C-alpha cells in the first residue's frame, strides 16, 4: 500500500520531542460495520523509537466517506484507554468520548477517528494501573504520575498528523476538550477550522478525575454541577461494585 512521508512536518514547539520522525506505513484496510455505521478501518505502522516501549506501534484510522481534498472534516484524535473501552471502567470518560465521536461522524456521513496507541497518556498500561493504585489511596491523576516519576502527559500527535496527510484531509473540525491537542496538531501543520467540545456527564467515579482535567490540565470541561457524598462512591475494594442505575443511564449513548 502507499506510504506517506513526513518530510514537510517538523515539530515547531519545544514541548514536542525533537527527533527524526518515522515513516507512516499503511498496512491494511477493510470495511468495518459498527453499531454507529459502516467505517473503513485502516491500520498503520509508526515506529517511534521515542515512544514508551510498552506501546504498540500499530495505530488505526476509522474512516467514513472519501476524505481526500475535503475541508471541515470531523475528526477525533483518540488515545487508547483499554480499561474504559474494553472493560467499561467508570474512572474516566474515554469510552464515552470515543462513542460520541463515532456517532457524530455517522450523523455527518463522513469523518475519521484516529485511534492512537498511547495507553495511559503515553506511559503504557502497567504504569497506568500503578497510577490507579496510588489514586485508590487518594492521589489525583497528576500526583500519582509524579510519585511514579512518570510524565503527566507523554502523548504526541505526529502520527495523527501523518494519517491526516495520508488521507488527503485539507482541514478538520477537531472533537476534543483538550487545548494541548489543538496546539499540538496546529504546530504540526494541521489546519483546524474549529474545535468541537465532547462533554460527557461525570459519574461518581470519574468526577474527581474530570475536575483535575478541568482545573489542572486546562481541559474545556463543565464545572461539576453536583456535590459528591461519600455514600455515592462505593469503596474501591468492594468485590461487588455495580454501577448505580443513574450512572448506567448516563453512559448510555
Ligand atoms: Zn480513559
């Protein structure tokens, strides 16, 4: 399959790691019917030596419609979160954001989810779960990473920029609450026509995490509109921890 090179894309700010960029290699493509509609799934290889060694080098784009030469393409640049997307963890809003994006793209009839294998904001699954263990003892998501001497956010967006060039996208409407993602992609030469917020209602397990994202990581999130009570949050060690009915309703898309 065709290969896209990135000779014209170079990091432009100091927060982006300076390194020789890999070549994006398109490996496979097939139709993928989903409960949101029919996508094409394209799998790429991006051999980034600077990435954490636990992370997969295979990334994918979930594409609907022909995006070549198109402007204002709805795009979600989404980083892998196994715990929420596979196991239904309520600690974060990743799965709901992914599903909102797929639904929005299906409604428009075209667009792409760029699914990056940057588990745990780029530190890998084991480190993310180590951080969860500290969070169960009271640390917030930033404090936990810092206690483990890990970066708070090690994600990069080079591969997403490379995918958008490979797909021939002219400009995007980026579905995100994260201003750093907007800046990161802009600095890589991606034209962002507008940012579209993806607001997911908090549940008792995700509320404090979302509040840290809002207050410490500058994500554009709504301020909490309810007060948590201890009785709302079952103990982390509970063996039979079922989501309350209200939470199950909130996460239904
Ligand atoms: Zn998550």
